[in-house]
C-alpha cells in the first residue's frame, strides 16, 4: 500500500460503521499500527499497560472479559521522532458480553478505516497464556479466526507471544511452548512469524516484541484489510467472516441440549454473517454500471 496520496475509499465501510464505534480520528499515513490480539484472558491489556508504563487499560482477573471495544494508545516512535506508534488493544472472539460476529465487525471497522487512511500496519502480537493445560476450544477458535484475518502473506509480521509464565514451572512452560511451536503455530513459523515470552508486567519484554516489529523494513496489510477495502468484499464474504459463520454453525449442530438463550445468541450471530438479497442486488448493479461506463469510455475514445 502506497504511503502517498489521499485516503483510499472504503466503498462498503458505511454499511458496517456504527455510532459509538471506537476508531482513530487523527490517523496519519506515517503512523505504525501494532495490534495486540488473542483470546480473552491471555493478558492483552496487561501487555499494553506494560508498554505504556502505566495502568491505562482495564485488566480483568475473572472469567468475564474487560475489552469488548477496541482501544488504542498513541506513543512516540522510539527512534524516529516524526513517526508515531499506535498500540491497538483488541477483544477476543470469546467475549462474555458480545457475540463473535459483533467482535469481528468492530475489528473490521477499525482496521478498515485505518487502512483507508493509509496507516501502516507494522505487525500483530498474538498472545497466548502458557498456563493453559491444553489448547481449549475458545483458544483454538481464536487462533483459527486470527489465521483467516491475518492471511499467509502477513504472517511474517506476526509475533506469537506467550504470557503468564509465573503460573507454571519453567520445565512445564517450555514443554507447552514446544507443543505450540510444533503443532498449532507451525504454519505461522513456516511463513516467518517468531515466538517471544512476555514476563508479566515487564516493560522490557513487551518492548522487545514491539521493537522487532518496527525493526522490520516491510509493513504488510492483513488479509482482512485488503479484502474489505481493496477488493470491496462484504464482511461476511471475507475469509474471516466465512470462517466465523462456519464455526458458529458447527457449534450449533454439535452442541448438546443448548439453552434457548444460547441458541438465540448463536442464531443472531449467524444472521449477521449473511448478506441480504437487496444488498447483493445493489452491489451487482453497481458493478454493472461501472462496467458499462468503462465500455462507453473505450468506445468514445
């Protein structure tokens, strides 16, 4: 993505932006975005607070998530005084209050609008708590969603960070880290991702990851950003949207005796991941009119 020129038009952006969305209003083409992602409870807000050197983000200590909205903080670039770092704290796809389709919409809006402003995505730090005894369903779902959101080409800009090392013995933690390396994270590592350990609340280990990201010369957009803005796909038609819809439908089929409230919540989320017929027709005729204008131009020329 070029850093010069005016903003890129996100044609379908208005369909997804809602009043109250937390977006960046003063984004600049020279800004470098570092997104912090991962499941609920992985320590994303703790990580951001360590970077900032102050308790800026609310940290949860219970099963309930604390970050349902995206929050960002702007900090000076450590070596380039004319550039800014935008640290983006994101919610997990297993939020206790908001359904996954809404989480995907909020993430898409922030990333889509920042991409349209030509802000550079330096990279993504994906956090996983090493204290987990195994890769649970929600953690696996978050990783699968992240893979589709990221895309293969951007994996070289991903750092896979492990957290909560004080909750396990060094030997046990190293064993789990090796399992992640050989199985769940193998594809990321194959395409250039790296693994780091975050020492709880330690600014040095947090900045070590960020410095690796900004030290790389090439900034790469995520697959989701390209699909939404460049290709102008509907959100449900993106790889991430399709993956989430499939996961929710599969969950609904395999769930034994789900409560009416749970069935309703999943059904609503699935509905959000479908494109209505009127929108399809409008999009179709929009493309047709563009093609007709192009053909007329060639004829007259």
